[in-house]
C-alpha cells in the first residue's frame, strides 16, 4: 500500500497575541468580533463551520455547513432533518461546532445542545433562498443512496415544473437547527506552537467562567 508522509510540512504562526484582557465576560461578544474579523478579512467561506454529531453509541461524524445566523446566544444553520446529521441530532442533541480561519490563524470551538428552530423562522429563511436551492431542498433525500446523478437531476427538473411562477413551500423535512453552547474555546496561533487558548464554560448560575488553557 502506498504511503504518504507529511512530517516536513509545517508553518510558523506569527499572528497577534490573545490575552486575558482581550476576553470579555460575555463570550458572545468575542464570537461576534471574530466572525466580523473573518468577514472583513475576506477569508474563504468565513461562515463555514464543522458540525460534529454522534450516534447514541458514540460513533462520530462531521461535515461542513454554513452558519446563517447568530441570535440570542444560539448558532443557527439549516439543513435536512432526515439527513444523517439530522437523524443523529434528533437522537443525541449533544454537538460541537468548529470555525477555522486559516488566514487569521484562529479557531473557535463550541460544544452545546441542538434543537429545531421554530417553523416560522425556518419558513422566513427558506423564502429568502434562491429558487433553485429551494427546489433542491424539496427533492433531495439527503444522505440516502440514489441510483445515479441522473436520478436527482430528473427529480429536480420534475419539481421545478410544478412551481413555475409559484411560491416554493418549505418541505417539512427541512429547516433550522439552533445550537446553544455550554463551552466555547478561542484559539489563536502563536510562535513555537505556544498557542493562546481561552475557554469559557457556562456555570449553573448562568454566568460564564473564563480560563487560559495550555496549548
């Protein structure tokens, strides 16, 4: 079997430091600030986030989605409720999110619980989506086996004809997910792999503890 070795691939992180004085009492202030920095820096897909889910017996899976909203302390994204991730989150609501911005040498890691967004909010977002994206959401049996690409293309064409000149309704199997965090870690790359890491943990009284953790 062919082997691949990457021992010599490395880079030195030289970004700015992250200090305790830069960390607000409310972690969401820092989340918003770093997301805005990623947008301002025109990083590639600044709202991309890796969502990690697991089965009840502990088998994990991960995929990248796009964060669409951050409201009242919840991270919101949209997807198919009947997809693999949708089924796993229905069975086990404990999830993690990871934002990684290579250009800024930064990462945010979030752990929390997920719920379905209210239907009226999912409806409002769905109406804003491009027409073809709405059609795609209706016909895709996401994560399920299909006989070939021609199958999904044919389904798309058939569904498109049904809604020519008409409003495309949101299907029941598609909508929003809202993640409420209990742990949020901010990571800033530093020289010699002595990275700066700060961890927020939600306490029983609703306040957040803040601490530096080792790189």
